[in-house]
């Protein structure tokens, strides 16, 4: 009770299976007494491109644009664009971040990757001179659907390989503790009964989510 959750949701259709997973998460976590905030990226028309527009009060070097340097300086001066300030505030306040999305080409949708690029700027999410990341003390969970079945993915190697850049390269690098991912394989091609089972499994997992231990995040976890 009293925990704050941010769900970053990246799907165009509210009636989609991802939309059902989002609805269940909001309802179940709210029932537990959590305060739940949703960043619905498509509904917000979130800008995924990292550009000069993200800095609202002049650049350090207007001749040669360096996004990493300029966004870090802008964050320190309080001069990032309003949409980024709002998302960073949500991240700062959250005890748990859930990323809900369909897997596109073995990766997250571009709009969600753009959220990562623009929101998790140096100085806010990490500092290369301070190992361990700046978002420590928070949990995160990647919940996603696939187009292919579990068997199809098994022929291409363990799906955990795909999670290395997403979980290890992004969130663990920023100090977040990562829970076991929640994967719903090929809901579009599953029977109605199977889809209901998937939704029930998500509901049941959310009931005990706060008791889970984070994964260790070692290369062995991803590539064993």
C-alpha cells in the first residue's frame, strides 16, 4: 500500500491485448492501494526524436550539436522541454516502472525507444563518473507480447538474448532493479481460452509482485 507505479505503455489500440494487460495492471495495483500513473505514449503523441527542441534555453554549442552533452547541461540548468520534465518527475516519484509493449523486430517500438532516449538523459538517469546509475532504489518490469510462438523463438535462440540491450543496457545501467520479464507469446494467434489464461496469469503475478526478488542481471542470466 502507498507504492507508486508508472506504466509506460506503447500500443496504438486500447482494445488490443496489450491494452487488456494495461487495464489489468492498473486495476490490480490500484486495488492493492498503489498510486498508478500511465504514460500512454501514442495517446500523448509523444515525440520519439531526440532533437535540439529538447533544450529550451539555448545551446552550449550551436555550431555542432551533441545531444548527450546538451541534454545533460539542460537537465542541470532546468532547461529541458516540458514533456521531458513531466516524464522525469513521474520516474522520480515511482517505486516501480512497468514497460508494456508489443515486441517489434526483436525490440521495443520506436516510440518507447524514443522515450528511453529522451527521458533517461545523463545527469538524470546516469553519470559516467558515478558507476551504478542514478535511479537506484526503484524496480522495473518489462511486460510484452510477441508475434511468434514460444516454440518459434526457441528455434532462434533464447529470448533472453533480446533482453540484454533492453534490460541490461538501459534500465540496469541506470540503477533500476529488474524483475523477471512477463512475456505473452503470440496472443493474436492463440485461442480465446489461451488468451484468458494469459490475462489470468498476469493478474495472479501482480498480486505477489512486491514479494519478488530482482534478477541478478549478470551476463550468465542472459546468456546461460
